[in-house]
C-alpha cells in the first residue's frame, strides 16, 4: 500500500541555519509528491510538488528532488527564517485516478532568532 | 480568486448529536476531498467527491458521510458524535490531483 515516512520532530534551528527534513515513501509506480506547510490555526498550504522522477520542486527558498531510486523527497532550505516556523507535511498521490493524499506524520520546525 | 472556504470555523457539540460541515471549493474545481486531522492519528482521508458522486472513501465508520451539490459545494455529516471525533476537519479541492490540492482553513470540532 501507500505510505509516507517522515523525519520525527520537533526540529529547532537558529535563524540562517540549513534545514533538511527527510521524507521517504512507499507506493507502486510513479506517485506525485508534495510538501505542505501548516501554520498555527490554519489549514495546509502547498509548498512545492514534483510529479515525476528527478523533478525538483522549489518555492520560497525550499527545494525537494523526487528520487525514485531511493524513494525519497527530502525538503531543504539553505537559510531558514523565524517566519518558517511551522509544521511540514510530506504527502503522495498515487498514480491511480483516486484524488486522495497520503500524509506523513508532520515535522514541527521552530526557528529561533 | 477566492480560496477554499469552510464553515463554521469552530463547533462545540455534545456526544450523541450530529453535525454538518460545509466546504465551498475554488471556482472550477470539481473534486472535493475531506480529511480529519488529530494529534494521535495525523491526517486521514475521509472521502472524495467529483461531480456529485463519491469517488473514493477512506477507512471511517458509516457515521461519517458526505455529499456534493451541482455547484461543487460539499458537506460532510457526522452522526452520533463520539469524543474521539474531536478534530480539525479539512476540505481540499483540485482541478487535477497531480497539480496539487488547495486546502481550506478547516473546521475545529470539539465533542464534549
């Protein structure tokens, strides 16, 4: 079946530090992969996506590369800001017609000044 | 363009009651999905509607139901509420799943 395994949190970093949040997945075929971010009291916002192997999704300084050989989609940012403090979710949509997402457990990031 | 709108934002209900939540998708999006978010279980898929038909369903009891109207607005209903139904209920709409889903801000349901 489909599943997403995400790095356990919480993660606390100083401002301008490098961020990596690991995400691996299990799925048949070629799923689409996503990173969503959730700020306190809010719903989920799409951060970036990749729909095929070797695609790199990027947005607001965040990047993630779809690695089929390692079934991974790790999130990275070179220099985090206090405003990046949030919960980050890795998710996949399988290649069937079903429009539902499978989510990881989420990683809480806190950036301190 | 307007985002996904969920109403109400907060609800407090008593065990045994029923509740209806509403979701208005982005204009033109015909697929609407519902998710339950709890600290213990994380984000779990409830069901998806497309053109007024339930296309996919997660592993939830029959107390959880939904529907979609001809204007793509969707409602979900939970009957005979239990304490464990306390959660943030999120609605998402999409044109095509591969291109991402837009989520609403959610309805926070508390069952007492």
